[in-house]
C-alpha cells in the first residue's frame, strides 16, 4: 500500500491528551506550498478499544461537528479506557462554505473511498483514513444529518453487513444511541462510502442521520451529544455506565429499513415540492406524501409523490425547489426481528 502524503502532527500511538492537525498538501493560486489543516484530538489511557469519531463528512451537516467539538474541550484522558480519536470535521472548507461537496475539488467525500494517495485533497484524506486510521480503530463512528437537502427523523443507522458477529456489534451500538428509530439503509446514490470501507475492514461502524436542514433545533443537538456519549460508554472506551432505555423512560427502539430502491422516491420533474405528511408519520401504500408544483404553469395540476408501500416517512426533501431526479421522500418499513438475530 502506498504511504500517505498526509502528515499527522500528533503521535497516534501516544498516551494522554494530544491536539493537532492532519496536514494535507495542496496548492492554490496564492500559495504553491500550502496545507489543508484538519483538526484531530487523541485521548489515550491504559488498555481498551480504540474509537474513531468523525463528523463533517459532508460540510453542511453540523450537529455531529458541534458534538465532537464539545468532546474535544470536555474530555480528559483519565476518562478514557483505551483511545478515542476525534475529528470534528473531515471537510473543513465545505463546512465553512455550508456545502455538501468540497469547494477545493468538487468531491463528495463520502464517495471517495478507499481513496488515492496521488489524488485530490478529498481522495488523499480518504486514503489516509483507509490505510492509517481505520486499521488502528475498533469502532468507527460517522455522524451524519440530511444536510440541507433532506430532513430525517433523528436516528442512528447502519448497513446490514453479512458478517453476523460484526452485525451484532453494530446493532447493539446503534441501539445504544437511544434514537426513537434505528434505521437499516441501502446505498442508492453511488459507491465509495466511508462506512462501507470501514465495514470491509471488519470495524464496528455506527452512523446517524441526526435530522437535517439549516436550522438545528436544541433537541437534535441534545440527542446527538447524549447518544454519542452513551455509545462510547456502551463500548467501554468512555468511562461510566451506559444508560438503558428503561432507565431513561423511553420505549423500545423501533427498527425500520429502506433496502430497496422503491423505498426512495425521486422527483420525476423539476418544480416546487410541497410536503403533505409530517415527518415520522406512518403512511399507506399509494398515499400521496408530497406534490410538485410548476411555477411556470399555474393552471397545471401538481405531480403527486406516492408511497410505493406502507411504512414510516423517515426522510423528506428539505429545500422547496427540486430538480428532476432529486430524492424527495424515503419510506422505511418495520424490520423482521429475525434479521437482527
């Protein structure tokens, strides 16, 4: 495997608390010698698992970035059993620009894996994660939201990996987030995802969709932060006892899945999207969950967006303006308990 061009300013195998950067070389018009500096914090103490915790995979997804920034300030090495590596934002330029894609290379970072050492900034960072950080991690946590494009019922989610032992670890970790819904999802928009590469390496991978949109409500921040801490306690890397749903007075998790392309509804035409069903509501097969209106044709009836089957509306379009082919709704279905066993 080709060694990385990225320089890490901390000793990833050192003990105690360390703060530094991943230095990614690149050039721009005003600097032939420049580095994109991605913040990284390591807290290591004694023996135990290693958890790699990341957010900002897409720049316009902020609750995870805030949650990890809080941990960077609040946690001390003495609170850790093993090692926690924190990266508050993987795509710093996109976070600043409030965009999903990196303004440096136009890449969707979550389609860049396993990466290329001789590629763009995004591809080099994906290569570094794939070859340096994933191999030393036991648990990989990648905190997402729907960004500006989609709003989701705040939930922890995961792929249905074929290895049953790995699947069991991921199920228990997903449940430890204590979201109302736990979501099994499919990749319908390309390959090269960060979680898939970590899963391929046998890691216990926990991901989320913590809401979406530009406005982040305090309840979403609280759920993101409390869920992340409880997952780290569940795996024993953050000291303290993980709390159960019974202790918190919340009902059992509802496992749902959207594993088929028909579960994801796409705009057949461009226009203005009107959501007709509240997020998180149960819907029936054939029910109209939204409409697309046509600004240039006020006399035309709107185009209905219809649920292909019964389930729960777990995700819905964020912006009102939609282009043909945009995902505007996701319908999830209750999971057969046998799949979880």
